[in-house]
């Protein structure tokens, strides 16, 4: 219900590009990273934000059916509109679809799937005081103005970097403001010859008296443009808190009551914690003994899962938690320690997965790995292997309707990239709850990093 004291807020997700620079034949927004299409990751933010009332998707012509199929999973999406040949044409088609009632419009590139909900909140708040809002970040690079010289380009000017900003999205306006700017643009015969590359440029050119308020963006709010951006965005999405939405008790009970969960806890303790939580929400829980996991015998593990399925009639979820890895220097680890570490963190997860597929395909269930990273070289090897396995199986098992995800446990402060905010450390119980929520999330291919308190 929209409060009478404020305007309706509409997120317009612009997904009209065809991914030429990223090297795709289809719109890049339909490429999959971190278990979902780029478009879905972007819609997750807008559809899940309490300050957004409605979402409109602008899709490249020829791909409307796929966008409409995706949109059915998002209650706030009211329509999918065919985009135009240029960015201004696509924006204009969305504005026309909104009708004449005044509202706030937040225009966002679908190719920016890492938009932080906090930035969206800042935009919504700014629209209460301003009619035009732009998200931007300071330029960390020196910008050069190129001029044509007798033998090629030369440096013509070096602007003061302290005043330069890099534009991001969303770009936000009162509907009447952005619509008037575009009406004037399309009435200008020169507009087509030097068309603006973004919506703020249109307002700046055709409504110069309207100030455009700046809202701080984020380096993470990157645009997927080149092939390498896909790899970066995939990793960042896996590390972001968005990988797991905390569920309510009602949602957890709805996902677990009457279901069967098999836990293969090889000694980390996290699996046992998840088992206890699941029981509390009404699940029938079967725990495989460490002896059944000591050797990567797929047949023995399959027999153990078969016994659990026979007792309960089905298996809906499987959780495999690897043991706490050897944390000492590799040079001090003998062959036996190395063999045990590789078996526990590489071969056993593969065997558990192979034995689980038939059961989970029957129930269209989910598999969750818990990787205990941060334990020296061998621990890093095991963590990397399990997370890669989860991502690969998510794509491989999608045709069976089976979801595969991973929780990667790390000590607080370990391996935090320079310039990145440190994640608040969590207790083992909180980590187990995060794993349970990821298992029930309906998502696949997610790797959620959890920093454990010391």
C-alpha cells in the first residue's frame, strides 16, 4: 500500500543491450553468473527493496518471452517493454508505459547486478528532496582529454581529478521532469546526431536549470561490459551478503516441515548445528556417521543415503560439511596428512554429490556444501575445490531441478581484499543458520562467505 503522502516509486530496469563487447550473441543480461542470470540478480535488488513499489523491465526486441518468463518470479514487475535501437529510445518507451500519473522513476542498467540496496535507499531518500538524482563515484584514474594531432591523438588537457566523477546508475527523476527533457530532445533535429549516452545528459542539456543531486555510489556497482567483467561480477556476487537473504521462522518451517534432510558432517561441527536447526523446524534428519565418510566410496555413501530414503520415504536436502582442515605449513605436512586432506576436502564431496543426485532429482531438492577455508595451503586447496564443485554442479544439475550452493567458512579478517569492508564475524550457530537459509533459498550456484568469530 503506497502512503498517500508520497509518490509511487518505479524502478525501470534497462536490459536492451545485446552484449557485443562481452562477446555474447544474446543480451548479456540473460547470461548466467553466480547461479542466476544478470537480469535476475538486478531484479532481486529492486523487487526486494521496500522503497520500490513497481518495476518495469525494458528488454531487447526478440527476447521479450524470456524476460517475461523471468519476470513472473518477481511480484513487483508489472510489465516488460520492448526496447528501442538506442538508449534514449528505450528510456522513452519505458516512460510512455508509465502513464500520466506523477511518480518517481529510478532508471537502472540491468548490467549492473551488484547494486547495493543501500544505494537504492539513498536514491529513494534523495528523491524526497530533489527532482533529479545521479549515482556517481570519484574517479581514481587521471582523465585525459584527447585531441587529434598530425600523427595521431595527443593529450589536449588533464582536468582536475578532484572534480571528476564516474557516472553509475540508477539515475532518478520525477516522471514529469525526465519526460519533458526527452520531449525537448526528440524535438531537437541535432539530438540524433549527438545523442546522449545516459539520462542525466538529456536533462542537463535540455533542462539546464534543473540541478542534478549526486548520491555516492560504489566500486562494486560495476557494469558488466567485457568478458572479464563476468568473472569479477560472479566472484563479487558470491561474496556479497546478497547471496543469502535471512528467512523468517515461518519460511524456514514451510521449507522444512515434513521434509527429509541428510547431513554428512565429517567433523566440522557445522553440519550438526544445521541438523539441530532443521529438526527444530520440523524436518526428519538423518546424520551419516564419520565412518561412512572416511573413504570416498560412492557405493557405501549411496547405500547410507538409500537407508535414509527408505526410512523417510524421500530425501529433500543433503548437507556435506568438510572437516576442519590442517592449518599448519605445507612443508611440515607429511604424505599421510596431505592424502587425508585431499580425500576429505576433494574426493569425499564428489562422492557425496554423486550419491545424492538420484534422490534430489526425484524431489527437486538441494545440496549444500560447507567448505572450511582459511586453514593454510591445504585448507585453501580444499575450500577452492568445494566452491568450484558447487558452482559447476549448479549448472550441470539445473536440468534435474536440483539446486547446489556452498557456505565458505573463513576466520574473521582472513583474506579480506584491500579496500573492501570486513564482514562482521559470526558465531558457528549464526553460520549454520546462514547455511540453512541458503539451502532453502531457491537459488543455485551461490557461494556465501561467512567470517567466523575467533
